[in-house]
């Protein structure tokens, strides 16, 4: 199920868990010293230990799939921490789980693509000050154990146990995709053909992802790397971040999303026009522009290029926001999803009636013998507190144009 022909023939999107490695964490200090650390210092030591052992934490096959979506796990569930006073829980809720494999995909592509709740796995510790600090994962599974409740045969048809793992995260991502598909089919005026649906829900799933506060904190405090390398390292760990499906589900007065689709032959490009609202002109307010391009690529398993369809978009984002966030421009172009987020507070100086041009191109590749289907999504938003009617203005001036051009 990892090949382009199978996914495109059956119109499938394959969701894959990144894999689990619930290993013991042995820290280079005595437990007495570890016990005196603050919660933040404990987490720094644990993440440093995981980071230094990346060779054993690499994502597991087939998670490096070129066309599939790889999902990692965060340390989150709805269990009551007060019930597990005998177990150690040093990882902050919502932060990357210690068992979630990571490290990037083929040729430095971003894998996992995103991260979702995988359930909390707590630790057993030997509370002896003169012994080395060693955290051993607790594998107890019962109705009362931490984790996400899953069906079990332990108590008849109503049985359930607490479980943890990236498979849980992948299952939740699949549920999101089912909801995306339902909304896609009932959206009036969108009219995405059925043969584009798998690519569309792939774009919708990634499009609603962002680092949020947790990603920024990982970047600033918990990634043990030089500052210039931290963004790339966070991408290896949580990908494009955590999904907020509302962004892909619907628009608001202060948030508008446009969707485009088409197919590109070898060496061709298409241009999309995103009408910019006049109400943003000369307004120094926080703005966020998110653009996502998704496709399925034929593969060449006997060639080092492997990925035949190399699509990408380019745009003059500085019309809205100058700073790129939550991503790395080069790494974002190495897979089959390009997802970039631009943020800024500067006053926009474009003229009324200006369009933001987004050009989607397919790099020339002689072995690519047929057109590649793609879906493009672009969202412009301002803070809800800013009462600017960007949705109504864009809706009234929308005039999308798509015209294939030669590169």
C-alpha cells in the first residue's frame, strides 16, 4: 500500500503510525539529584537523553512512505493523574511522548507529518538517592491504567483498557480524515471531483496543523541544538504540529480558506489568485497566511530520486506576512506535502483589488509520463478580536483563475 499506483487507483490516503520505542531512560546522574530538579529541568534531561539516542528512535517502516501521512504521538489523554501517585509522570501533557519514533523521512523530508494524542505512558522509578536515575516505562494495561480507553474482551462487550501508542494517534487522524471527507462532499460550491478526494483530505489534514505554544516551547527550551538548527530538529519530532480541524472544516468572519485543484503535466505550472481584502490595507495587525499543497507521486524504487512528481508552490507572501513559521522552506519541498505558514504584524501596503498569486509548478522529469493530481489550500486569518470582515470582502471579490503555462 506504499506505492503510488495502489493509492491513486483506489483513491486512498494511507495513514501510518511513526512507531513506538518504549525503552528505559537512564540518566547520567543519581536519583537524589534528579529528584531535586524542577519539572522543567527533569523534562530537559529526559528529552536530551532521547535526542542523543536518535539512532534507536528512528521512525519505523513503512512510516517513511512518500505518499502516506505519518503520525507521531503526544503525551495526552483524559486519565486522572491523582490516581497514579505511585508512578512517575515527568512529561508535560500534550508534549511529544517518549515512545514516539521520529527523525525525518527519505532525503530529509518531514516525517512524522503531524502529531496527535497517543495516551500517557508513565514510569516506574527506584526511589533510592544513591542509585542512578532510571525511568522504566510502566506497561500495565487495565481499565484503571493511564492511557486512552480502547475496546477489550476483558469484560464482555463493554470491556475496555487504557492503551498508549502511535497506533492510537494514527487512528485519531483517520477519524479526522473521515470527518473531512464528509464535509468535503456536503460543501456547497466546492465540487471537488471524487478522484481528487484522497489528495484533498491529505491537504485538509496537514493544512490545519500548527506548532502552537508547545512547538514554540520545544524550539526555545527543549531541543538540545544550536539555535540555527532548532527549527529543523523540531520538524523531525512533531512535523507540522498539532491539527485543529476547525480550520479545514469552516471559515469565520476573520478567517477564510480557498481550495483549488487540478492536474499538472510534466514541466507545467498553474496560477491561482487569492483576492486580498481591502480592510487589511494599512492595518498593523497580526496576520497569518497558511498555504498547503498536496499530491501523490509516482515512485521509482530503483532510482535514488525515488519521488518522480516534484511539485511546489511559490508566492509573494510578503504582501501579507514576512516571517515563515512552523516550517522550513527546503524541508517542506522534499515530500508530497508542502505546508508553509507565514506570520507578521506589519501594515500591508498593497492596492485595493490586488491578488496574491500562488503558482503551482511540476518540475520537469522525463520519466513522469502522465499528469499529477494536486490540491491547494490557502487560509488567511487575523485574530478574532480584530473586527475586520475579511471573509465577506474576499467572498465578494473572489475571481479564481487557473491557466496552465509552460515552465
